[in-house]
């Protein structure tokens, strides 16, 4: 029984980088100063482990969607705690929609028009590999790539956020994408 629980925990652990990226995309900079995305992801994985028996999905995509729902609830709880207000179901639903949109942007980076179940499974695995590789980049490069490519901010906006020149940000993105490509090629 312990081995089964350990295997389930390892299966969920594969999604840590993916969830961290999604949480980071949803936490605004004002909240990020108070709350670390890693803490939100840890809470999400703890909840997932507790609820794993109730998961009825069979595919990687269903698992990712289920984890996004749990993450959305964690983020909604965090927002509620920050606002000291009552639970707002519409806020939770809007967070789920925002997480789905963020996940779509991450997937779009690797999109190739795959439509069969096996092609989707391969693409989901590539997304997980990409988010792990992204997590391994130096923080400044990772932050620049996330802000520019995933949050779709302009170079000027990223330079203000990172307090660097536009040329420096462009260099961070270029070097980061190069390293990301190398890491992804090494992982295949």
C-alpha cells in the first residue's frame, strides 16, 4: 500500500513545475511579494494527494485539468484571505478560466496541430518537460521569458518590471531561449 501511495505522489510530482508556472502567472506582483508560488503549489499537491482517490480521469490532460482546478481553489482561497472577504465562487471560476488560458499559452508554445489522443499525450509530456526545463533556467532568464512570452508583455514592460534596460532584457530572453532549447533537446 505504501508503494502505491509513493507512486501516486511521484506521479503528481511530475506536475510541480507546470503548476508553479501557472501559479506564478496568476499571482500578481503585489501578492508575489507576500506569497511564494511554491507554497501555493505545495498546498495544491497536498490537496491533490488527499483527493487522489476521487480522481476519475484516465489521461494526462485530465490529470492536468484536475490539478488546475485544485490550484484555482487554492488561489481563490488565497485571494479571499488577502481580501478578508467571503468566498466568491465567481472569483474561483474566473481563476479556473485564467488558469486554463495560461495553460493554453504554455501549450501554444509547443503547438503543432496535434489532434489524436496519442499526439495530445505527447504534447502534454512536452509541456511538462518544457516547464521543468524553464524552472532550471537562471531566475532572471526565466522571469524575462515568462513575462515576455507567457504574460505577453512588451520588452519595455519587462524591462521596467525587472529594472533592466530593454537591451539587457532582450539578451536575457535570447540566452534563456537558447538554454531552454538545449535543455529540451537533451531531455529527448
